[in-house]
C-alpha cells in the first residue's frame, strides 16, 4: 500500500507513481477486492500529504491506478503544484470547493460519489477527460485559467450530471460528454471556444446555457440530445456550429432567446423531433438550416410548429433550402439583411405551412417551395426581391394573407405574366397584394401587364359582392374596363351615335317642331295644302320643311351627335323633337347612356376610377 513517504517523495521529485490498472466499469465492491489492496490510497492521508509538502517539484503529483478510499476533502486548500490523479477510482466524495492549484487532472478516473469544485481556482487546465462520474459534478463559480477538458467523459448523475453555472474558463471548454442528466452552463464565461462536438445528452432538459458568454465559437456538430437544448441571453463572440446534430426534445428541441451570435449560426442538416424556436436572436452572419429535418412541437396558442423565428436579426442569409418540416414555419418581426431562400423546401404543416409577417428581407425572398403542402400566409412584409418560380413550384397562398406587402422587384419566369400572377393571388381576399405587385410590374416598364393585373384584380373583387353590386360592377367592367381600359367607353359612345343616327335617319320625316310666325306665314303664302281648317298647323314635321323657314333643316347626323356627345347637346341647340313612341324613348335612353359613358371616360382618363371599387 502507498505510504505517506512515497507520496511526499513523488511530490518533491516530480516522479510518477503508477499503482497498476483498474477497469473504469468496476463498481465500488469490485475495486475493493483483495487483488486491488496495493492500489488503495487513504483519502485523509492523501490530503495530509498534499497540504504538508513545502518544497514540491514544479511537476507536482502524478498518481495513476489509485483507489482512493474515503472522502477526499481539499476544501479551501491552496496547492503550489499541479495534481494529476489519473486512471483512478474515488470511492467517496471529492470536495474541492475554493481549492487553489496550478492544474488539476483527473483523466480516465471514476468518481463514484459527487465531486464539488465550486469556486475552485485552477491557474492552468482543469482536465477530466474520459472521466466516468456516477454522481453530480459541480463546478459552480469555478475558474480555470487554461482549458476545461471534459472530452469523452461519461456523466451518469441524474437529474443533473454537470452543474458548471458561473464557471470561468480562460481558454477553450471541451464538454464532449455522454451525460444521463442535464449539463448546465448557465452564466458561464468562456474566453475561448465551447466544444460540444458529438456529445450525447439524455436528460429532458439536456443543455442549459442561459446568460453564458463564449468569446469564440460554439462547436456542436454531431451533438445528440434527447431533450431540449436551451440558450437564453447568450453571447457568442464568433459562430455557432450545430450541423448534423440530432435533437430529440419532443416538444421544444432547440430554444434560443435573446442570443447574440457575432458570426454564423449553422444548423445545417440537423434532425429534430420537436420545434426549433429562435426568439429575439441576433446573427452577425448567415443562418443556415439547409437540409434540416424538423419535427413539430407546440407553440403556445398555435398549431404545431417546426421552426418559429421571432424578432430575428440576421446580417446575411436565412437559408432554408431543402428542409423537411412536419409542422409550420413561422417568421415574425424579423429582419434579414441577405436572402430568405426556401428552394425545394417540403413543408407539411397545417392549416398553414409557412407564415411570414412583419418581417423585412433586404435581398431576395425565394418561394420555390414544394407545392403539395398547405397554403402559405404572407404579409405584412417587405422584401427587396420576390422570386416566383414557374408552374408546379409555386405555393398556394392562404386566403387570410393580409395587406401590407412591400416588394422592390419581382424575379422569376412569371414576374411579368399578369394572368399567372392573378391565378397565384386568387385565394387572397385583400386587393393590396395585387396592387403592390402591379405597381412593381409597372415600375419595371411593363405597363400593359400591370394594367391587366389590376383589371383582373377588380374582376375578382366584383365576384365577391352581392347581386346588386355585381350587376353595377358588370356595367362598369363592360363600359370602362373597371377604369383601366377607358377607351371602351369611347367605343360605346360611337355605338350610341350610330344607334341615334339610325333612328334619326329612319324617322327623318317625323321629327316635329312648333311653328313660328315666319313658318305660319310661309305656309299660308306658299303651301296652302298644309293648312288645317284654314289655319297653319301649330306643329310641323321635319319632312314638311321648306327653304325660307326660320327653323334649321333636320339633319340625322347632327341630331345623333347631340345624343351621343353631351358637350354637343349643351353647346348646340336642336329645334326638332323625336316622334312620340319607341323612337323618343330609345333616344332618351341613349342620351342618358351617353352622359354616363362620358362621365366614366373622363373619370378613367383622369385616374379617379382607375382602381378597384
């Protein structure tokens, strides 16, 4: 058995003590069998030697293969040399609160009871690589000026395996663990990188990093978490790399809130069982979720959601290409300074598969979504460019897509095809999206296409009215093309003129006018046959007109002009009245129609009616 003198000698000379090998999967009973008797080290004796040696070698203590029996109490101890107890079993508790040491290394050791190093101060590395811990490891407010190494560690404590709240690491923190309980890094401060690469976390709340500050990257590619990964109010000085991770939290798999990431956030090809929630998060680079497979968890008060992004700020792209989502994608109140790309995304959420509202996309919003999903709801939103794919690749719009669309340009093969655009916008009841798209088309020089889209929009608005409203709108459509084709009214005025001329021409001898004194005198003198009972008639017909009368001769074309052109009716007086009966009634109707058509023509030309009513 190891003696006090041997331990002290090793510390003074820097020599290593190797007591043998012991398997890490042995339980306390197995390691106390007789064959391990020479490897046992009394914890009290170990403490006494560690605290009493006054002239240690700079290399300190290196002890391997030990079976430390009893509780090792190093609380409030200050050591002037590094301690390395590796490949060993600690059968009792390890208490290191407020320990101060140049370095501490427990590589490949087995901790059968809790280890508490709260407020410990390690001036170099704190190493627990390949450790097996059967109970809780506590590093509350601990400080390691070098690295924190927990690579390939097995942490079996439940419900919490590692509590490193408030830990301060001067270099990198490697937490590549297989943990049965939660890993808690809340309020941690890490001056280098945080590595969770290929870690396996099995607790319902797998990882908690609330209010942590990581000066460099977070590397978590290949992470496997059976519960929620949560980061609230976290600051990341560079990028966060979580590609090809598997997150099986059944409700919320990944939760980021008030997290500020200076570089990229890469969630490429992650697979989740529940939701990914990104709230009030700032990303200084790209947010890449390409090729992800997202399950569906609950969003309070909402349908199942796969990805919920609220108040996101992204300095580059939000890349959602090739993702598969079982629930809805919801983007609200966010600002994306690059592109929002949904190319080939398969969205299975219902009743709405995609909802983008109150968001700004500075560059291009690519909507080439697999069309077999549920409708998408857009607006209000602002985009620099909206890319609409060709046939068979456009998503169906939701009927409740609200107004408030703001679009810089339209891109894609149908960007100036009004009939295709109208068909795509058909489910939307609000006219504002059509008007906005028409404005964009007109701005790019396609005035005819914009006019056609506005006309089709007015037609769809009319179809939603009641019967009286539809009737009036039908007249408006036929007569002036809803104000977008005003020359239709002019064509109808020509029709009115032609009809009035035909009536006037066929009835040209039957128009009447009151006889004047000049007319009566001329009849008495020149046409006694027109006398009635020896007296001139009170009314004469146009067919009786004679030269010398002070009444102008009746001309069918001139009379038709006074019917079809209201201005002519005002400025040109006619002394002839149509014969009573059908002719008079028809000409009155034609005159009323002419007034209406002229009003519509002028209003349409001036723009008063050049929009849906």
